[in-house]
């Protein structure tokens, strides 16, 4: 209803401007009428914005409750058909869930003049931020061969006395658990940044990042090739790859959800 009222007022404004151009005059009548129409349109737009924000808050609340239920079921060892234990999940199902998680990441919509918060797009978490149970993070762990790699993981707990996290490998839930210091954890974005309104909250071209390699659960160093142009767009990135002459792969798309700041220096 609010949307239809706003559209109706905008249509009246357009018609009034067209009449003014046709008659080639700006009379006190038209000025008064336009002022009233713009005032009404502004009020309706603000009301519509308020309704939309309230709806977004409700959606966030529902998602939070569903996540709490999922974590509680995981701790109790109970799984639903839609969320089976990772160790029995087929690879394709896991990849689909990761893609859905990226698509449903909420878009940050700030009020006029409001800056994007930490964990929006490329904006890092605050120095005292502690990821919550169930949050997805990039975690630096030791591989079987002794080398270290960044993996996609889920936070199990955080010990404030030791400043260490317990995280589960997202690809082997309940099987591979790691205890890691805070410096080995990078929280993933909690909101997508809108390139049209908050371009400063996005990584820029040629910036070094860690990005989730497509169809895997591992993060690798990459350069931003092209930042998103629209809210629903992915990054285009060049992964470091010595099998190519210039040391980088062809451009690959990676969602905002899975691109974070690289804590390592660029290789020379």
C-alpha cells in the first residue's frame, strides 16, 4: 500500500512537470502544487523505508533463531534432513549450501550519511571483536603434510582466558576440530556492501585478498581483478598459480561472502 502511494505521488509530480513544460510557465499554483506533492512523496517514501527496515529486522531475527536451533541440534547430535552432518554430506550438497549462504548474505542498507559497519564487505572486524558460536570464519590450520592453509570453518567456542578459538572444518564437521589463536582467525563478512552507495566498503582492483577457490572449502591468495558493480555481483579475482606464466590464474568469480583481507605479505 505504501509503495503504491509513493508511485502514485511520483506519477502526479511527473504529470505536473509535463503540464508546466507544455504551458511553458511556472505559476504560483504549480509551485504550490509541486511543493505539496514533493512533501507528500517524501513522507510516503520515509514511511515505506521504515516498513522495509522493519521487515529486514524481522528476517534477520528469524535467521538468527534458525541458526540458534541448528547449533543446538548440532550440540545435541541431532540433525535434520535439510542439515545433515557434514561428514556424511555429499560434496555437491555442501557446495550448494555454501553458494546459498553467499546469495542470502544480507545487503547493508544504511541511513543517509551512515557509514558501513565492521564486517560489511571489505571492512574488517574491530580489534576486540569475538566471533560467535556458529559464525563462519577463515581459519589458518596445519595440513597433513605440515604446510599451513586457510580453510572455511565454523566457530564452536571462544576461550577468553586463553584467547583461543575452537573451530570445526566446514568440510568435515565433527571430525576435524582445531584450537587456534585469534591471529589465525578471520571472520567472514556479515553483510554485502552495495557498490552503488558504499564503494569504499569493497576491495579495490589489484588489492591482495584471501578468496575461497570455487568448488572448494579452502582460501587462497588472490588479486582483485574486478570489484562488484551491482549488489548481486561477485568479485572477479586472479588466484596465485605458478602453473601460469604470469603467476596468476584466469579471472574467477568469488562471492563477497568469501573474500577477506589477506594477513600475509604479497610474494615478491
